[in-house]
């Protein structure tokens, strides 16, 4: 009974990380929970930034083999490494990754980035009659792949091999763009704020003004959830006693980042800019003060002094 409770709690925890109340997200959450229980291959389709990699991970975590390996291949990076006639080595690379993912999940991101030849080689590896892999459903890795392209058009233009598409797309899931589920934006925004405040130890951000909230909700978010997450990070990191520099954000038409400083005493304006730049530098180098100081072109001693002066915690 305790094992059943733990399993149910684990499922609810993973599903709870899929944030959204829109009908599109309710359907997506329900579909992911259902297909995760199977061993079918899944192809996630959606624009850049919608969270396809995130959902691929959730499918694995909700599946029967969640404690087995989850192996990821970013095809956009693979292309440049194996684009000079290294055919045999590429096929060996895929075979090795399949062995690494035995009993688990093998994820291919951006399959359209591969050359036609490389796609055929992946198809050959996946279709091989190997008892350790394809020949045994228990040991073969489940395949989850992603693409940013409209699949019918991509197949017609030969950007995606038709046979590979039908093998990978035993189940097709379309991840909707953020502009088609805008009622999820406040929930995602709040989630990102809370995560940042926990990780950065910074409680200065006091929330959005009504105008800023309206701008955020009316913006089209071409970069989708990823763009919203980056914008939230900018808001939280620029917060100074509840204030921020919203003009630097993409959903504000006036992109002059210094306009918000007009009318402030010069020392206060300088302090706000310094706080922001130091937080960005520390975040970029994961708290490494030596690298952050070099990036800012100041001495490490000067950086430590300013961190203490502005009460910036180095987390």
C-alpha cells in the first residue's frame, strides 16, 4: 500500500510541474500521462521555446522505466561534428547511445537538423534486428524525438525522412505556442519568479505594475515559454527595492533600458545599474567571483566590496 501511495505521489508531483490551466494544457497534460505508460515512440512537434525537451523528460519520468537511463542527443550539435563524411563513426555513435539507453529512453532533439544520410543511418540503427535493442521490447530504449517543423511540409521538402518519421511518430504530440494559451502566462510567470527567488536568494522583486502586466499579457511571445522565462529572469535580477528596469524587456515597445532611470539621483541610478550587472555576471559564471570580476573588468577586491555594499548574496 505504501508503494502505491509513493507511486501516486510521484506521478502527481511530475504532473504538477506541467504548469497551465488552459484547455490546451489540460489536454496536453492528460495526453502525456496516458502515453507515458506505454512503450510507443513519441514525436513532439512545436515551435522553438515551447518546451519540447521539458515534455520529453516528463514522458520518461511518468513511464514504467523512469529509473532507467534518460539519454539525450541534440541533433543540431551532432550535425557539425559528423558532417565531414564520418558516416561509420556517426552510426557507431548512435549505436553506443542506444546501448547507453537500454531499458530507458533515448531522446533525439531537432531531428530536422540531421542530413538525409544521417537520418537514414539512425533509421538503420533503430530498425536493426538486435536482441539487445529492437528485437526485445523490454531492453530496447523508448524513443522520444522533437522537431520544430510542420511534419507534412518537412517530409514533402525532404527535410525529414518519411520512413524515420513514421518510426519515430508512433504517437504524435503537438505542443501549443504560448500565444495560443495566454491564460497560462500568469501561472508560468509566478512559477519562474519563485524559482529565481529561491535560487538567487533575492526577494527584492515586488511584482508587476498593472501596465507591465497588461503588456506581458498582450505580447505575442514568439520565443514562447523560453522567452517568458528569460524576461522573468531580467525582471527579478533588475529588481532594486521593488523597482526594476522594465524597458529592457521584449514586451515593452520602448527599448531604452535607461529611461526608467531618468529623474533618479545619479548615485541611485548608478547603484541600480551596478547591482544588475553584477548579478548577471555572477549568474553567468555560477557564482565564480574571479570570472565575474574579469568579465566586468574590475578587480576581485572591488567586486567583493560592491557585493557587500549592495548586500548581494553570492549564490
